């Protein structure tokens, strides 16, 4: 994902197609939305291979909770339903994304993690720490992956910092308007 793309135009990955379900073209989903069934609220999906900008639109015809997971039936952008197992099998491994603009507005003080990508990060003392390249999770909290092109690592590439996204003790402030995150973090950490 390009950090330079306007926030509203970015695609947000909400999950992936994990397998086929039955013989009538249904697929099993892995959702990263909270709650998991939130992915079923979006009628149009962008399907693509991980890391690729190439892909195509699909429409959600039907979806539901099935056991501990989710299943769905899709159609192609032209409305043709995917109705057989072989066609569904070709979708396995594809990521499911929607335009950032399709997400509901955030409440005051909240941000979508995708909106942090591309923001500059500086310490509370004003020292630049780099730019948010991506956001990951360690299970306990979300973690900012910050690249600092001004500092080289042992291999000669830009320094990478992993900064926990914990408001208060670590993250002082986030300003989308100023394109900046201020953190209680030091350049030598």
C-alpha cells in the first residue's frame, strides 16, 4: 500500500478467503474485523493476491456465521454468481479489501489503524523517529512499524522501529491533520 495515496482512496484489507465450503461456490472467510462478522456488512469487495495491487471487484451475495467461522457466496462484478466449487477454489488465498471511504466515520479521538500508515513519528522531545510503514499486532496490542531512512541498520538499510500503539504511556498524540504521531520513545531504543 502506498503511503502517498490519499486516505479515502486506500483499500483496507478486512480478511481473506481461506477455503471452499460445499459444492455450490461458497467460500470460508477469515475476518480481521471486530466483530468478525463485520466483514459481511460490506456488499462490494476488492479481491487480490497478498501484496498485489492487481485484483478485481466481487459482490457479496450472502454470508453468515458457520460454526466458529464465516462463509459467503460471491458474484463477479458483472453479477454472475460463483456457483461451483472449482470457481470458488480459485479464490482461496485472495485478500478481501474495501475502499477506506466505505468504513464508518470514527468517533472523536479514534482512528483507523490504516490511517496511521504514512504518518511521521517524532519523540516528545521533537526527535524524528521515522514514518509509519505498516501496523501489525503482537497479540497484546497493535504495533507501529516505523522506518527511519535517516538511520541505517547493520545491513545498510533504513532502521526499523517497532513502537507499541498504546495511547498514554507510549503514544502521546495522533494528528491526522498534521500527519504526525508523537511518542514517548527515543531514537536509540
